[in-house]
């Protein structure tokens, strides 16, 4: 069929529910789906008033984000009470982009490519269910493991931070409430995002996280005086979840994009969308599936069981993980691109007993 005749064929009208990361990232790819007419629905258009950062390792499916990254680190570290492991990557550096910047870029690109934006949710009834893609949060189970956190973006005196290195995990903080670490992203030598992050089923009072941040800044970073420029707070469910509405296809976190072992979703949402576009090119059906391999989900389920029942092993586990891999391998492992060789290295680096215990009861620990 000629391009002229193909262009006369009616387009497939699809509805995308939600104008968050998944919904807008798909809408921004409208030019890659010329056979489709995309209508994005949200009861109230996001004004992007509240901001936070999304972290990821640069991968080939994130080309659109490269020019928008707020900061790139080729070096990062994991710190325990006993040791610091520093890693360096040449191909897959760690980056962050602000929610406001990425969603603003996606909205603009979507509008330029003819995507319509709607607040009247009743219009979704005009679409067949197979052409409705729902990015609303999935339904979580009772007593699920969560990654919950509070972060402060702080301003201190020049020279307070080493902005050439990100601190992904510093376990020198209270470990009595579950796996707990400080995450520090220095944007300059005087400004950094510092987060207190906990993996457990129970969200703590705000003062628990805030005390941890203040204590870490003083005792570990040597920063006693600072100004809080911005606060962020969140809780990310970890594990397998049911779709928000079983009548519609899911996308993003509503289709398994959240990595159960880490809570990372930004990179996996893009991976999922790219795979769906490629599948349409091959089969002419736009279908979204989990971006995670079955072996990764199996390993994550066991890992979550360890963190739930034996969180005291967390510093040892993550330091062993970092020691067993190069920086680029570490990035690929956490981005779902691990080779068999990497998996074997990680398995043999882990402490044996907590994982044997978790193998016996993974269904109760995920």
C-alpha cells in the first residue's frame, strides 16, 4: 500500500487516562504512532506545582531525556558503618531529571503532535475498552512492602558537598524501623537533595525522617547550618499489584513498571513504552506489558522477603552487590539488563542464610 493511501485510512482513536509520567511520556511519543489519534484524559490537568526528582541510569531507551537531565554523576557510593564502596561508570552514568521539567517537555511535545487533552472523564465511554490505557496508580495489597521517604533540598555554604559523586545509600542512620538509608544527590558544592528512605510496610511520622536527615547532615556530611529550599515526600508500593480497573489495559505503574526491589519506575516506564511501540510496528496491536523479566521478578520477590523479615542484612547485601559488579554492570543490573554472568556474580556475593530462609517463605514476604 502506498504512503498516500495509508494516510487516508482512519486513525485508531485511543484514550490515555492520567497525565503523570506514564501518560504524558506515551503522549509525547505520538509521532512514533502515526496510525493513532491520542486523547489524554485527567479530571484536573496537572499544574506541575509540586516538584521532585526522578533518578535513573542512562540507557539507550532514554535518549529523549539526555538533554533534560539536571545532573549527571559518573561516580556514586554506598556507605555502611564499616566501609564505603565507590563505583564509577563510563557508559551508564546516574542522572536525575525534575518531574516539572520532564512532564512540561512531554506536554509540549504531545500538543505539537496533535494529542488532545480532556478533563471530561465521561468521554472515555466513547472508546472501546481495548483502546483505553490507564496510568492511574494500581491497587495495592494489604501490608505491602513500601519504599517511603522524605527529602530536603538544602542550601549550605560553598564546599559543603562533593558534587562529582552521588551517595546512593548511606546506612549510617537508625536501622530499627526497617532498611533505612540516606540518599544524597549533590547538585553543586553548596546545594543537595538529601532523603531519608525506608523499606518497610509501615510509614513513619515525619519527624523520624527529618531527624535522620538533620543528624546525617551534621554527623556524616559535617553540615550544621543549612536552609531547606524544598521538601518532597512519597511512598512507593513494592511488589505485584492489581490494575486500577480490570476493564482497561494498564500502563506505567498500573502495568508493573515499578521495579519491586527498588521502587524505580521512570526508566522502566520508558522501556515499556518503547517495547509497546515496537510491538505495534510488528503486530499492529498496541499492548503494554511488564518491562521486567520473569527471573528479575522472582529474584526481587525473594529479596523483598529478606528486607521484610531480616532488614538487618540490608547494609551487608548492598555493599556485597556493589563489590561484586563494576559501575556499568551495577547500572545495568538495576535497570533490568543483567546478563547471566552478572546474576551469577551477584548470587555468589550474597550472604547465604537470609536468602535460604526467604526461599522457604517468599509468598509471605513479598
